[in-house]
C-alpha cells in the first residue's frame, strides 16, 4: 500500500465577533474539512507551505496565520489503496465568502460546536478540543 502525506486544514474566519469554521458538505453526502497532499508536485515541500498552497488553490484566498495542531493520524484509503499520513493544521483566513473548488462542492460556515456535529469522520473531529484551547473557545 502506497503511503501519502496529507494536511487536514481547519480553516476559520472571524466574522462579527464570531469564529466560524469552513465545512464542505459534499454531494456524496459526507461533511469534511479540506485536505490536501504534501509534496506531490513540489519535492521536499513542508506541511505549512502545503497548507498555504492548498488553501489558495481550493478557496482562492491567502492564509493569515497557521497553527500546527500536533495531530497525526494514519488512515487506510481502500478506494485508492493508499495509507494516508494526515497532519492537522488550523488556518485563519480573512473575513470573506469563499467557494470550494470554484463552487463544485457546497460549503457552510459553522461555529465550533456545530462543526463537531457536522463532520462525518471521527478522525476529523478529534482535534477540535485542541482548537478550542488555541482559540480560547
């Protein structure tokens, strides 16, 4: 099984004094935070660079600040026969509306309690307590 390195990105904005997190409600029925590959086309790419690059590619916005959540998880992806080595990051963007992949998948903004309820996968819910601590929520 091929091993790939990915970043899991908890993207948030501050709007009217409220911190909101981006959640993609995919057409196939699940709800996720955005993820991306590290080093696929950039040999030696570091995680933080991948976070900035992926957010720019997928949301067309710049990242204001990044926190390493010190979260790592291995996930077996049966559909692609890959082992995904996932590393979690918190990323702040400016207060603006965004589209995911030019509107191909719908996004919603949630406060942190709703984000935890909305996410489909357990591994994406696990870092939420750490995010609460970092942002003092």
